[in-house]
C-alpha cells in the first residue's frame, strides 16, 4: 500500500548532504506535548485511544494539512519499520501502533506521532549539522499547534510529559554522527563520559556493539528542566562543534600515523563489495560506514562517493532491502544485499 | 542472615511493609534497594535496635494519583506517569529523580502562548470534545462563550 507513495530510495533531505556531512548525517529537533487534563496514552485503553485519536486529529489536521496522515494500526508492521528505518517516524510506532497515528510531510523531513508515548511528539530534521534551522521550524509547528489544542503545562515543571525526566521544555535536540576516527583512537568512552557530564547522551543507532568503528551514533540532549530553549540550542551547537572537531583531529591523526592500516581496511571493503556473494546485515552496516570514511578521506578514488556510501547504509536495512530486491529468507536477503551493494560501485576502474 | 528480597545479593537490613490496596506485604531490603524503591528521607524509619542485623522498620503506603489512579510503585517500574495530575500527586518523590538528571527542578523558559489565547484554545478544545460526544447542549454553550471571548478581545 505505501510502496506506491514512498519509493525505497531515501528521502531527499537525508540523501543530499549538508554542512559537516562527513561527520554529521542529520540534525533533528523533537518536541513532546500533551493535552491538558487528559490521561497519557499509557493509561488509555484501545477504545479510549482510538476515540481520542479521532478528536485530536480533528483539531490539528487543518494545521497539518500539507502532511499525509496514517493510522498506524492499519499499517503493516513492515511498513512501520520501513518508516523508522528511514527516520520518517518515531520508533514508538513499532511497539505500540494501536490508536496511534503518524502525520508525515511530503519530503519526510517532518513527522508528528500522535498517541505514541505521549499525545503529541513532532520532529523536524535537516541534513548535516544545521540544528538551528531544524529547531526554528519545529518551533513554528509547536506554536501553530498551541492555537489548536491546550497543552498540559505547569509553571514549575513546564510542559508535562509521560516521562517526568523530559518535562520542562520537553524539547530534545538530536544528531546522527559518524565518528570512526574517535573510535579508532579509543576516544569513545572518554567522549561519552564527557558528554554525559554536560547532559548529553551518546549511544549506537542500532544494536551493534560499541567496539567496532563502523557505526552511526545518536547524540541527544537530555536536559529539559531548568534550561531554556535558546540556551539548549547554544550548548548543543557547542557540543556538536566539539565532536566534529574531535573527529576531524582523530582522522588527521590516524591518517598520519596509521594510514596503511586504514587504507587496508577500506580497500578490503571495496574487495568485499566487488566480490562477496553474501553480506549479512551487520557486515553491511560496517561495510557501508567503512566506505563512507574512505570516500570522506579520498582513499577510494571515485569508486563510491559519500552520498552513495551513506545510502548504502540505509538500503542495507531489512525492509528497504526487501522493497528493493524482493522478499525472502535470511540467506536470500544476504545474497540480495551483496548484489545490491555491488551495483553501487562505479564500473570500470 | 536474610538476603534482600529484591536483589538477593546484599544482606537485607531494612524491613519494610508496603501497603497495597489494604494488604500488607512484608519484605526485607538492602539499603540500595530500599532507597531506589522510594524508602528515603520522606519515609519515617522506626529504630528497632533489638533485632540484630535488621536496623530499621519502615512502613510505606503506596501513593495514588487521584486523577488517573496510577500508583507510585507502578511508576517506579515503568518510569511513566499516567496523566498531568501525577506531577502534583507525586511531587514529594520526584524532586530527587529530577535533580539527578537536570540542573534544576524548576522550569525555565516560555509557556504556552498568551493567556487570553490559551482560554480560547481551551474552549475550542472543549467544544470539539462536546461535539464529538454529541452533547449539543453543552456545545451550544461553549460556542456562545467562544463568541463572547472573541468579541471581547477585539
Ligand atoms: Zn537489594
Ligand atoms: Zn495521574
């Protein structure tokens, strides 16, 4: 059903780069809001959730008329996963789709989840490190919705959320970063602990272990109480600049000290891409990210550019892969993955 | 020696009685588990020096949100509040949690819109709920109220 509307290629905002794209894939601002006097979704039964969805949608759909509306309980589970794989929906719709809804903008850079963990949760994203634009645009949505529905708010705790740890501004700034240099130079634990002290969380995007350098990480702010939005934006930008700086320095460091090791690793990646007939999911992620580094550091000539290497990461995920190459068991999927990946290499060098 | 009935690792040194729906449940916790279960400064401990190994006896009643009926013990398991009123109902207990995570326990920054506008939004929301519930008598009242408010603000 959704295949005809959303082709399995990546949405443009995620596939066209942006400032500091070599380190920062995307920046997002996420607001959480609830309706005054109404129990949070976790205390509503199926009937109540569906009734509440109907009245809530009725009140905000005019504001969001440029968005497409999906009731998540009529979406198949692979459709929901498809949206989550491409950052076009909150992860909560995987676990609790009943009575929830997803508003998605045409370019997929903006979504609003309704009756997920909270009544409303909405996100605006930008490619690269431009968190300021993402935040300003998210705030416009917030201020438009404010005229349509009464938000749950107290002067002491700010905007009230189902997780009391998120009350206050109930605003989270989030980044997807690729930091192989930091990890290769054993700087990860240091960085994570340092960020934690300033109220920022660093964790892997997928269920991979922390030890390999082939990962994309999520960095997000965790302070919502006692800090206002502009302060949060300022400190998040500062924190992000520091990560970018650290990563570039680490890359320069390893390229001067361990160039042949890095080149070896990445050229082996090219070898796998060219010749492997079976590529498992995790191997696929690691491979995509090794090539991403190779492209950024001009190690692999024009075999693959950074945008294609980034895309490789996303299309290697289960639902995207199945949409592009057909359904099948795990072995079929791994075989299809190898074939799809091979098609990304430029021919003739 | 009795072990902590929660973690089964450390010695149980805090004897607790939790009253859930009128039923008294006895347990013996270590200091760490007792603290994380909310038996902290807010709870009065009665010293009982006679029983060796067990230093305190505490009794705690589960606290419930009057609006959504969520019990605080349930919140401790899920980390989720049930409704906006939970913030008031559990105010005594969440200070420590918030202080551990944030730099302050007071909101800083903007609230929702201008006051007059908020009244209007509330009324509009109530109107849509009344229409949804097909309570047209109430809907008509609300419609008139909104009309008056709009006229006043012009
Ligand atoms: Zn214990
Ligand atoms: Zn409550």
